[in-house]
C-alpha cells in the first residue's frame, strides 16, 4: 500500500510529521511505502536524523506550494494546484497513492478530496468522523464540519458510514447509534432530526438507540453519534477547550490549597491526559469520498501522525468504502 502524507500541514511543521512517518514505518507492512509530499529540502533535512529509514519505506514527492490554515479552501486550491494537499488528492485519483493523511487546512482537505476524488455514488455528502475518548470506550461523532447544511438523508448516510467504520476499526458488531437532539424523546428536535429519525427507524440493519442529548456524549451511551456539521464542529471545539480549561483550573486550585500534594496530582493529571488524548486515534476519515483521506488535528504530535497513517492503512484493510457501498447501494 502507498500512503501519502502531507508534510507541510500541522502546527508542528515538517519535523513533527516526518517523525510520525518514520515511527509509522515500524508498524506498517514491509511492502508498504509512505510518500512524503512537501518541500524536498525540508523533508530531507528532517529525515537526516533517521538515516536508516529514509531509503526503505519512505519516498519524497516535491511540492512547492503550501495552503495556510487561514486560507479560503476552494480559492486556495485553485490558486495553488501544486500545494501538498492538492497533490495528495490528485495522486490518489490517478492511482499513485492508496490513501492520504494531512494535518493541514481542514476545509482545503475536504474540498480537495471532494473535487479531486469525487464521492461514492451511493452518498450525497461526505462527513468527517472523529473518534473521541469517552468513559470506558471510544465514541465516533459524524459530522464535525464537512457539511453544515444537512438534510435528513445526509444524517442517515452518516449513521451508516460511521457504523461501518466503527465496526471495522474497533471490532464492535452492530455499534449503537445515537442521534444528537435537544431531548431523548423521539418527538423532540428540529425538522432535520425528526426527518432523520424516520430514516434511521426504517433501516433494520442500523442499531439505532434513539435520540441522545449532549450530556450523553462522553457517558458511553452509544458508540456512534450523528449530527450535522455545524453542531458537530461546535461540540468538537467545546470538548477540546473544556478539557484543557478543567485541567488548568484543577491544577491552579491544587497549588493554592494543597501545594504539598502537587507531585501526586501531577501524576494523576498526566494519566488523565494520556487516557483522553486525541493523538491516540490519529486522524478523522472523510467518509463518503471515493478514496481514503484522513484529516488530523492541526496540533497533532508525531504519535498522532503515526496513528493516522496506521488508521489509513486499517481503512484500506477493512475496505471501508466497499462496505459502505454494500450498505447504502440499495437504499
């Protein structure tokens, strides 16, 4: 398998991405190749410290343009056809890559994958499925930003696609699906939620447990949570900020009230951070496209990049797109 990695994306720069790719070499198969797309000089410099790996499973594909995090996605792709993100999608389209990984501009990744690879015939709109640690087990949430103007059919497709992904990735048969709403009662919610509920109920292969509320997200109530992209992105950012702020507040209070116990609490906090670290799950697949494209958090560490590369390979192994076609093809 050939997996393309955007070396120019992410807050940590090429050094972090290259470190993640080198680490991934220890986990992928011997015949696999990681194609690092970006500035050849920067990639070479970063690879110098890992000399023995640079000639084995890693290839370099030069890109002389970069799309910044704040650039308008579609406009940037048109102006910068030689950008690492655009090249990833184009290379996968013509068969030079089997999957792509990027921690760059999310909107540009979605647009490049959508325009460059197209979407599956059975899907109307692609969705980003992030996996977040919950109490006891992971939970996948879709969509978190690819589509902010949803119809009931889109939410239904997200439910099927994310179920397929979760089942293959975590080995959970018939994962429980919850539809995010303002109340657990089936009659509650806007027209989008009510319309989606009807479609969910019609599909007997979907393990739909009903509506859930936002307080249920981390409680392990279900395995898959479905919502439209605007709400999903708000939830994603809320979870990130809330976790960081709670830890800061907690440690501030410990310093003020129990300074002699600081070392003990530091160990607990480190354990909490390692348990609920988004880097454990790597990237979020853009489900519904005619290919495999994983989008990583901009702040991903080298471990996050490594796990994203391994996740991309697992999506290929599980043939996620073929499973989606089978489930949605006749609906």
